[in-house]
């Protein structure tokens, strides 16, 4: 017998179905998707527009509910939680980075980073936060306000905020969508470093093959179904795979 190594899963969905509307207007955004996101890895979700990638992320993160199937963070099934416990799970075990930076303009960088911890009434781990500030390269900006930062710097603050509470998994939805290519590369490199240097887990939705190439693995969706997975992606390999989804005119 060959020994197998058990890979811990940070998040997963099983037979995930998400239906919007009814009757003639019914849309199956997810159609029986089962996918796991391994702990300590950077996974990108890709697919054509309307493939269900954002819906998958929202349901896996507990921001939306499945019509049927199950979503788990670690060993916790999200569908078994009431609203209060789901809110606490999202606060304590999940981080989010969105296309819009969602920083509070009246707070400093340091205050924005620890905002969710402060709202929860906790202080966080000072050593962790100190190391995180170095990972994201913001030590000389801690007393600045968002209006004094570039877009790339603001998104780095958002990344630091997402990791501040040591979540099981950070979900990033098109995190470079509002950035120029150089700033986008910096943020993607930062997400990769955060995974490697802090052993966290990142799941990122993107439409950009260059962005996806920063991940350890890419999962591809089409028409609400999981259709492929790619280890050690490159921008060219991802682009070639995406071209296969295009319907000849």
C-alpha cells in the first residue's frame, strides 16, 4: 500500500447548486459544483463571464446561501449555522479583499488594518500584526489616511486588514480590478507572499490570466460547472485554456 498524505482543506463546496429566479427566468448559477480549496495554498477561480465564479466564492465564503448542496469552512458546514453564528464565523475565520478597497477614510492605515479586530473587541496578536505590516510593506504609511495613498497602497491596506485576524481563508474578488498593471502585480505578489510566509489560504476570483498565474492552482468554471483544474499555472497556459471556452462565431 502507498501512504497518502492528507491535505487539510480550508474551504470546500459539495454538490453546490445555486438557482436565481423561477420558471422562465430561472438561472442556475452553480450546477452541482464540488471543489476543495487546500489550506496553505493560493487558488484562483476563472471562467467566462456568467460562469458562476463570483457566485461560487460568495457561497463558499458564507456571503450567500446555496439552493442545495453544502459549503464548509474547515469542518464547519455553513448551512447549519444561524445568522448570528454565521456572522461570527465570517468575522473570526474568513477575510475578504474586494475590487473596491472599502477603507474607512477617517481612519489611519494602522486603524484600518485592525478595524475588524477593534469592532470585535479584541486586540489581536501584536507580533502577528507587526510581521504582517512588513509583509505588506506599509510600515512607513501607518499614520497616513487612505486619501494620502495610491490605489495600490490602499489595496495593500485592505489585504493586511483581511489577514489581521489570522483567518482560515481569505477570499479575494477581482482584487486588482481597480489597479494599473504595476500596482496589480504588487498586490498579487503580496497575496502570494502572504500565503507562503504566513501559511494562510487565499481563494481569488479573477478574469485575468496574468493574475491567475500567481496562484498555485487554477480551477475553471463554465456554465456553473467545474470543468478543469490546473496546477502551476502560467499566463500562457491559462489563456490557452480560456480560449477553449470561446464559441466560434
